[in-house]
């Protein structure tokens, strides 16, 4: 018999996405998991629109695509700054940049991850050779190590991290679904409040410890959302071989 989920003693489980956003304010810095449209916390993204907050700084690998994901925030005009690694075919961000309506900071992907990791580890800054001699180096301190120049990059933190999980328990222990894990575990360590949007909520003890990808100590709020669109950018096909 599968045990039923009793009201959690931890108080981390919220009934709906909007209530899980308790305390969010204008000007918030929000990390959002996902690579393209894979691993997007869809319900939390939609709830932000309903909350009425504006002037957000979004920190994500990319900012949506094809009008979906974080592109919804761009179209609603609630983002003032984006820190990301990839623009791709997201016409919404290109248009806003061209109009001067959105400040965008492009960060090399490895640097992006390391900046967040450092925030979670309490490391204020680090040096990296990535970006030396490019626009990425503008305004940054450069030092030489063993005769090679390196840039000073500062840790990257946020007020909230929205992450998509496959399975979670009431304490916030999380398992991700394959590549949907992407940036989520690192973001969870770098934010003041991490909200895990999970496809499935299971009782405490139902997850094998070896299957936990992110310990609940890094998750402050949990939300079960069973229905997702799970869109993807492009469907690739090939002719059937005869």
C-alpha cells in the first residue's frame, strides 16, 4: 500500500503557484531553471504574471523562445534586466534590446554556472581566462597567473530560484528528469528562496537517498504541478528508410 501524504511538518508545501510566491516584490532578482524550454517551471512563470510584480531581473540560461517560457515575461514588459548565456531565436529579447527597453548581460556559459556556484559556496569572486580580450572583459579587473591573463568575475545570487523537478518530497528533497536537471541544482544554492515545482509529490522516505539530486536543505518551498505543456523548440524528423 502506498502511504498517503500527510500535512508536512516542515511547512514547505504550498497549494498553488501564486501562494508559493509569497514575499515577491518589484525589482526581485529571479533565477529560472531550464535549457531552452526544457526544464521550465511553467506554473511559477505564469504565476509571476498574475502576481503583478514588475522591474524584474531574470537570471537564466536563455529567456524563452517562440513566445513560451520566459518570453511570456518579456512580452508582458515586466523584465528590466536579463543575465543569460544565449539569445538564439528568441525574437522578443532581440526586439527589446534593439529598442533599448531591456538591459542584457551576456555571460559565457561556464562562467555563468561558476558565478552561481560561488554564490552558493560563499565565495565572492574568482578569476577565469574565459572572455579575456573580448567584450566580456570590459570594465573588469585583469590579473596574470603563470603568465596568462584572467578576468575577475563576481558571484551571482538572487532573491528567488524557480526550479522544475520530476519528484520532490515535503522536505524539499528533489530528483530531476534527465537533462531537465541542467542549471537547477546550482541555482538552488545561490538564491535566498528556492521554489521547487515538482511533477510528483511523494511522502518523506519514499525517495531512495541515492536518487536525491538536490537535498531539501536548499529548497524552501515545494509545489506539486502534475500538468505541464512541456513544449520544445523544434521537432527533428527524417524520412523512413525503406
